């Protein structure tokens, strides 16, 4: 546990302090060495083997039983029981890499920010908000062909695969990603299929206003090298497509792939170079939530991508107990910049089944944003956004039309996406007064609070009824 305690001390130092009180070089202090050796199942694994994508994939943990075999009695029996119960109440199956497992402080897993994101504990889970919907962002509603969401005038989201190198318990696309679970019975299947891909390409070709395509999933890390290159080149061949973004959490959860899977990294490089030759852009969008996820092997993977001329931006999710402390978010932003990842967005947490314990109120997040701004250069300061429920798209968190802190209802408009409609975000019930929580349990009271919020935002009775109808 020696190596991990160094990292733990660094993060503990950041907790609860202003960034001015954190040593100036804290964001440069990256975990090095054989940090996995204290895990019983990895004790005999050497550096050369551990830092390969083959080992990371082979030893990825996909069940509580396999986790027990890997960790032994490190976390204690009560932890396994709590985890097994949490998995039964979660929308996502377990899938976690050896790299991530080795970054968790197993002397106190209940409070560890990495464990919090990937391994659900029943004792931490809270009842879902009554307004929760499985596809809360209404991606399927704006899907003209399977696996393609077209919401913004010039941008589309393309989902060529429905698997990831790990499964985040808070996945927005839990309606489609990963194996079926007890909470999400039969998920939408978006398996890799060239027939389905070609249907998406034809749609993109037919829409000359589309200039920006996000290739996600699932995760573009899970595309085979030749598929990654074929998709990239096919999109670049479309004259009106100007920008491609490959979305992957891979740099966070398995940076070893960039370093050891030469075929995949070379394929990505060729697409980026072809885009540059055509005076277009192809970049990578990744996802880090905790400063402890950025270690020396992350820096090495990023060094290679920088040498290849590949731009990487980060989209973070604001999460209670992970980065909801302003000083932790400040450290994360500085550390991302240090390894040449540009902080781009911080999302307020989407409403996903089984993860209410991770959400913050809008007010809490705005306070974090206030303290992050000014920490570093403006172009390295992320925008804090709400991806509004019902399909209004991303809105600056400050741009609400009305926010009732007592009921936790915030109302947004999205005039360039869906003019004339009203969209909502809801604070977690745990942040509200007991009498307000009780009101949320009664359907007529819920509808009354929403109607009042739309009215105070400037909507008339008819627009309030229409907005509410989508939530019936």
C-alpha cells in the first residue's frame, strides 16, 4: 500500500483547501512505479506485462466473484456483500480494468473517488428522482437511423459500437451500452455492423448542413484499428463534414493501449493526418473525473499523441464525492493541462438509474465553477453545462430561465435547437427540505411544481401543459 498512500496523501491535501494553499507543483506530482503490486492478483505481474493492452483486457474484472479472486481480502467481506447488492440495483454491469483497480485506495474503498464511479455500493445508493427517464436526454427521439443522433443543426452523434473498455456505473447510454442488467432489462442493441454504419453514412451525406461528427458509442477505443480508420476516412470523404471527434474514456481507464497497440494508434494517426491534408480536423475527446486518474503512464500516452500531432480534449462529469469539492476540481483542471489534455466541458450529472448519490444540485455546481474560473488560462477552463433532459441539448449552467432552489427545478430554453420548448434539470432530492421531498412523491404536486416553474420562466399555461405532457 506504500505507493498508493503517497497518492492518497496528495489528494487528501487537496480536499477542503483553497488552491492557493495547495503546493504549486501538486498537479505535476504523478503516481509512478509499480503501483499495482499490492493487489494480490497482480503481485507477480512485471511492468512490461502490466503496461500492455493485452494484459489490461485479459485481466479486466467483470464480476464480483472475479473481483474477489483478484483482491482477496483487501476490502473485507462486508464490501463484497455491499457491492453484490449494489450491482443488482445498477443499470450497468461491472467492467473495470487492472489499471483502475490498482488506483483505488483499498484501505478505504467506500470513500475512494475511483471506486465510486465504477463499483456501486448498495449502502450508498439513493432512490431515483421521480422525474428520471432511462433515456433522459431523448437521444433515441432524435435518431433518424439506428445509432445516429441528429439534434444540433451542424452536428451528429454516431454510435458504431455499444461496448467500452470499462463500464461507468453512471453511463448516460445505459439504455444501450453493455450487457443487460436487472435494472435495464433488454437494452437497445447497437453492435458493430458495417450495414448499419453505411446507413448512417448515407444519412450524413444527405444532410449538407452536417459538418461535425462525434464517433462514440460505447467507446471508439473498442473499434478495431481497421474499422477506426475506415470510419474516419469514410467521414472525411464526405465534402461537407469538416470535423470528426473520436470519443473515448480509454486514456483514463487503459492508457496502455495507446502505448502498446501500435496498429490502433497508427490508424488514429493516419486519420488525423488525412484530415489535416484535407484542411479538416480529427481530434480525440476523452473523459477524466478525478485527479488520481492521471498518473505517469497517462502522461506517457499523451506524450505519444502530442508527438503525433493529435489534439485531446476532456469532458468531465461533476460528481458528488469525486470532484464536487472545488479544490479537487481545480487540481483536476491543472493536471489535465499539465499532460496536454484541454479541459473542455464539465457536465452536470445526467439523471441515470441507480446513481442519485453522485448528483449535485445546480447551485452546488455553480459554486464549484465560480472557484475553478481563474485557476488557469481561460482556454484551459472548462465550461460547466447542463445537458437538458428531454433533448434540449447542452446549455451553459448559468443560462437557466428560472431556478427554484427550494423545489430543485431549473428551466432552460434551447432556441437554436428546439425553439419554443421548455427543458428541465432537477436537483437530487437529498439536497431538498423534507416537506419538498414529500411533495415530489405525489404526482399532482410534481406537476404543480413543474407548471409553476415554467410559468415563472415566462411560459404560458399552454406551453406549461405541452412541456409537462412529455413527462407523463
